[in-house]
C-alpha cells in the first residue's frame, strides 16, 4: 500500500492558478465521485480551501495513480502548462507529514489559523459519506485531527494576536479580563472600525454606540450590530458610559484632548477606559495615556502587538513541527504492521485447508457417526491448528522494527511454505470441488 | 515534635514555591493545581504544630516573635488557599508561597518561647485580639502582593511593552484591582475588630483603652491608610495604581509595626515584655 498526495497550495501556485483550479473543481463532492471511478485509487480524499487543492489517496500502484491524478489536475488545457511547475507530489512519509502539517495549520498562509482543520474535517465527512475513504485513510485522518488538537493544546501556535483587530481584543483582555458586558463606542464608521467591531461582538460586548460625522452611515452600521448611532457632538456625554473606544475618523485635529478625558474620568469614578486610535492623523491626544486608568493605543502600537504575535507563532511552529515529525513516524509504524495481515490470513487459510482435508479423510474411515461426534472431531482439529498457529501469529503482530519486518515476513512465509502453496492452491481447490467442501 | 511538623510544612511550602514558580515560568495549568495541593498539605502539619505548641505552653502561642510569625504565616497560607479557591489569581502563588516558606524559616531560626509568660497573656480575649489582627494582616498582605503585580502589569501596559515576560504572565488589571478590593474589604474589618478586641482587653486588664505605645501608634497610622483607601475606593472610585500604591504603603507600615515595634521600641506590646514577669 502506498500513500500519495498530489496538490497545489499558496506557496507553489499563484492565486490566479488556484482560482482557476478551484473553478474547475467547483463541487468537491462531484470531484470526489469522479476520482472514485479510477480503479488505481483504493481510498481517497480531496480537500480544497482558498489556499490549496489537494488529493490524498491510498493506492497499490503508485506510478499509475500518480499519472491519473496529474491528469485529473490538468484536465483543462488552459492551466496544464502552469500546473506542471506548481503541482507537488508527496509519497508515504512525506504525504503523512504534509497532511499533519496542513491539519495543524503549519502549512497555512496565516500559520496557526484554526479554520483549516474544520475544512479538512468537512472534506473527510464528505469522503466517508461517499465511501471513498477506507481503513487507512480513516485512521490517518483521525490521527491528523488529534495531531492538530495536540499542536493547539501543547504549543502556543494560536495564542498570539496576528491581526490588528485581534490585537485590540487581546489588549482589552489584559485590561478588563473579559470584554463581556463592556460598552463600545466607535468614532467614525470606517472599514477598520467595522472589522474591529466584528471581533468585539465575538467577545459578547454589551452596548455598541457609533458616533459618525455623517449620521446615515453610522445608522447603517448601528443597525448591523444592533447598536445606537449618535452624532459626534455627543462624544463627551457618551464617554461616560463607554469602556472601549475605537476611533478611526478622518478628522485633521484631535477629537479628544487630555483635559476632556481627565474630566470624564472623574465623572466615571475612574472606571478604566480603553482607547484605540487607528486613525491617521491621530484622533486622540497622545497625552491621554498619562492619565490613571486610561489606556491609549494607536495603530503603531497595535502593529507592534501583531509583529510580536507573528514572532511568537513562528517560535511555536518550530515546536509543532517536531511534534508532527514524531507523530508521522508513529503512523508509518502502524502502516507497516498492516503488511503482516495478508500473511496471517494465508496462514489461517492453510490451516483451515489442512484441517478440512484431514477431517474428510478421517470421517470416511470412521464410518457413520452421530452429529455430536462429528462436531467434536471438527472442534478438536481446529483447536489443535489454532493453538499451533497462535505463536507464529503473535510473532508477526508484535511491533517490528520497520527494517526487520520484511525479513520476518519472508521467514514466516518460507517456514510455512505459503508462497508455493499459492501456486498449488488452484489445483487443490479443483480437486476439492469434486469432494465435500470444507466447512 | 512541633519542630518536626514545622519542617514538614517548610518542605511543603518550598515544594509549593517551586511548583508555583514553575507555573509562572512555564504557564502549565497542572503545576499551579499541584502547587495549591502541596500548600494545602503543608497547612496540615502547620496547624498541628500550632496546636501542639499551644498545648505545651498552656497559652496561645504568640509570646515570641517566632511564635507569632508562625501564626501569621498560618493565617497567610489559609487566606491564600481560600482566595485561590474562590477567586483564582494564579500567579499570586508565585509570591505567596515563597513568602510562606520564608516566614517558617524565620520562625525556626528565632528562639522559641520557653519559660513562664506574663499572666497578661493568659486570656481568651487576647487570643481573639491576636487572631483577628493576624488574619487581617494576612488579607492585607495578599492585597500588597496583588498591588505589586498591578504596578508591574500597569507598567507593561502603559509602557506598551507587549509580549514582555510579565505582560504575558500576569493577569488583567481588572482582576488584580478586584483582588485589592476584596482583600481590603475582608482584611480591613478583621484588622479593625482585632484593634477593638485589643483595646477592650486593655481596658479590662490595664484600665485604659489606648496607651499610645509605639505599636499602637504605628497600627493607627496603618489603619488610617487603609481607611482612607477604602473610603476613597467607595466614594470617589479610587482604583488601579493609587489603590495599589496605598495598599503597598499600608503594608510597609504594618511590617514596621509587626517587626520594628518589637525590635526597636520597648513597650508593653513588645515580645520581650511578655516573657518578663511583671
């Protein structure tokens, strides 16, 4: 059995090519069905996200499967040439490792982003619903989920903030502990503010108030977030009830001065105030940060948080890579133990055959017997055979060193003459057909 | 025998210290849970040792600095464990556990109380006075430790030192400020009741409520600091840095009260007078 993974991702293919490829494989379900018709692929899964299209399959004939899959990707002539360079092919160990890395979000464009695992789970669900996966892929995919979970749990790959809005949320958490129930005041209803609001809503903030120069846009945004729109003139009054303020207006001068905030703080009974100024030029007087219980950050500060978040993620990714490498080896060990099963089956078949033949002979010589006696003889022969085979089977199933297993298999097959049997199988079976078939 | 028990506690507290510091550095959840258990286990021999001493002496074991330190340490560990259970600010253990261990060390180094004590000390009232005051001390000590963390974390946030060692490890300002508030609202009444109990006993035993001896004066100063802090918190809404600073100031005065008044000034509150026959 060979594992084969063919695909393109954001590192090998430009976005134009990925787009086209995605449009040729519009429906993963259908693509999966098409792939299933190839007899070379015994198990397969296809996953396509915005950054990658990959097919992972189990095959007995690696070469043929590879050409099949290449042809599948290059179905359209328009992209066939470009694909030649972008397509990567991973086999066995590399394929397993690649899948683990993808699931653990180590191969993502934004390293550590959590969505990719969900996308793979969805693809796997689809593959199982179409019976496209089998015992090997089932185990491999489940393993990849648990590896991804371990990476998330044991490394800090998803901890640090890597976007400006997430950075704002993580800063807020260091001030407030939890943002749930906090009131948000937006100055300006720009795109950045909207994005930040989206993140804050995920933190279950209480009230959202939007103060905008043009009330209309403010109202529209307020409707989306079930908030309230006010005019900029009410700013000082609104400052009394807000906990988090995000400012992103195009105003050329400061909207809030140090003295204004100082006065507001006294009236707020010093409840902490978290101010984020993502506007350029700045909306909020930098001197505000000197006040007690007021925390002011501008866009550069948030960028700094983001930069450190990246650094942290890359450090943690190195830890995750080690974890993935170890898990890959473990999986391959399991895969190799699969190789012993055909031999075990051969052994058992041979024993059954001998038992059947000997039983026939004996029964003929003994003459008429009661049903009970006959059954007792059958049980006797089978249990003798089973007891004899018990140790060789245990020997095979024991965890072998990957390099030794081929030698051990060979030894057992020669010892029990399994391969010669195979050639004579046909003859014996033909002879048997005429007499009574073994039970 | 009491010493053997104390050594057991000492080992547990040092073990707890190692676990909590390990948690602080590595941020592994299991370490702090183990740390709390080890501290809790250490409290058992600590309690037994105190009971044993009380039994042997025939009075509440607070006649020497070493003994009193043990009682204070017991109150501190108990208060810390209670806080850790109800209101988990996990990093607090990284300061509280070593402090607890050091206090036992101090108690073991200092000479234990032997011989007869002043009959003044043989009173239930006095035990109440000491226990309440020391429980108050313990809660206010935790407020002090929280205050230190607050100042450090606030410095990180104001100075925009994101991703620094402390920024990542310390909890949010709101939590640390709430710690200050809770410890104050529990510690201050206990402390006040302790003073009242002492003054009532003084009236009973010495015929006057207040004698203006150095310990009493310093205690009054500390009490005023905490009273101001609590009042301003409740009315004007003082919080954050100022509250942390005042909690630290108040604690420093308490330390002077506890150690200094006994070592430098002589008064009827100092330990040497306890073991002297009147």
